[in-house]
C-alpha cells in the first residue's frame, strides 16, 4: 500500500498550484457548512429554550365534555342537530393518583399539578382580566424556575401572598407590598398581598399570570381539592409527542405536547433544518465536481507517467487506489482547513456579533464535516481513477 501512497503524494506535490486551489475551494465549502450548521443549530436551541422556558413539555387536562345521545324506542327515527358542548372549568379526576403514576414514567423528569382559571384583578377603578395559577411551589419550580425571573420582592405564595407579572403590575400601578383584589365568575373574591413581581419576557404572560398557592386558587375558583392541569417535562423534548400519547393511554386524560401547541414553531424549525441540509448538499456537490475536475485534468497531464508506471508493473487496482487516495487526501486536508476556518467564524460571531444568542460548535459537527468531505473526495475521484486504471500502457506512453 505504501507504493500507492508514495505515488499519490508525489502527484500532489508536482501539481502544487492545482492542489492549493482545490484545497482552498474545499476549505471554503466546509467552513460554510460548519458555520451555517452551527448558526442554525444555535438559533433553534435559542428559540426552543425561550419557548419552553415559559411552558411545560406536556399538559395533562381532563378530557373534553361531549354530548350523550339518549336511547330511543325501536323503530323510531331521531334527527339530531348537535352543537359542541361548552367546556366548563373542572378538576382532573383522581389527580393525585395521576400525578403519582406520571412520577414513575422513566421518560418524565418533573410533574407539577396546577389549578388554573380566569379571574379579574381590581385595584380601585382599574380592572384587568388575569389567569390565576395555583401551584405546588416545590414541584412547579422544577417545571419553570419562576424564582429566577423575579425582578422585585420575593417569590412567595400562600397565606394571602401572590406573585404577579411585571406588565400587570405596570398596568395597575402595583408595587411589592400593595393589595390586589381578585374576583372570579363564582361571585368569590379575595384580597392578596403582592409579595413579588416576575418578568418572563413574554408580554401575554407578564400581563395576565397571577401565582397563588393551590389552596387559594381552589377557593377562588370554587374547585376545592382540585387540579385542572398537570404539567410534565420529559428528557427528550422532541420525543414529547410519543410520551404524551402514552400518558393519554395510561391515564385516560387529554395530554398535549408542546409540539402540538406550537405547530408554527415546529414548521419553522423543520424549514430551517431543511434549508441547512439543502445548502450542505449543494456545497458538497460543488466540492465533488471540483475534485473530479482537478483529478481528471491530472490524469490527462500524467498520461505518459501513468503508462510508464503501468509498464513497470503497477497493476490496475494499484493505479485505481492512487487516485482514490488523492481524492481522500483532498477531502481530508480541505475539511481540516475548512473546519478551522468555520470554528474561527463562529468564534468571531460569538465575540463580535450582536450577542443575541450563543452559537455552540460541537466536536461531532467538525468530525461529521470532515467525514463528509473525505467521503466526497473518494467518491468524486472514482471516475478519474477508473480512467487512469483503464489506460493501456503502450498507448499511454506514446501520448503527447
């Protein structure tokens, strides 16, 4: 095998200009693949983190209420004009057992029961529509670390204390320590103390969410001892659909994953991934054509040398491997240079860029780019290599 390596390296050294040009082209292509892949991956991670930073991966709720058709006597025809039944606020049946069952699932990392419903927040003559969220603090913090988003006061609920969003506090002119009246449609009201103000960065949540403990919310919503939602997080966020389906089968409750409730986001992520794959494909094709063209020219330029080598005893398989080795070396060397250039571009973006999000570069990405470029080099060298191996020694030596 050393003979093939020796000949291949000698051909590369003799054509330094061609070698330098094709290596530059490969390096540029690989650097584009590395930078774009890292950029899109970092952008997707940032979008997912911002989206899932304010919601659970799976929401478990009571199944929808449906109409029941009463039996009719035999031989009677009944025509029905059925309207969808209104969905009233209600608790999950045996939610404690459901919670304990979800705790045992291997894919689940956190489970938190919640009682949530609509209400009005009143301060003087000002009135705002809000969403009451009664939580088990220890469990809810594992789903959404709301304590990290407190901008004023402390995260303290229970005993008449509540935590509200920053936009709601702004709209009602509230500060930490002020009183707030909460009113529900069940003619129940309560005055709570604003113990803290949070800012999640989502205007809808910051203007509507009011956090209470579960007992306070149960009393205000007239659902004693109930829980309307169970929030769940899973290990693999992109496997949330499968886990939600399993939860629904296991508990008989309605389970929706974040992928179902954020379909537009999923479509955008899929489009981004597809665009990255298409760009990588076209760049790989351009690299392949470049390597194939350079090696084809090399075969023409070295036809007499190939004929002499064949006449001296070099076999066709050996000559085939010479050009395959050249293609592999082009791809490997170009990918190493391109990987370094791509990493430098990512570093420059993270250091001098707008700073909106951080782009991570994994070793797996660099290795994948190197493997892709090397494989592309070998495949693109196949046609020139077959042509070189198929040359007749006598005809090749007489080539001018």
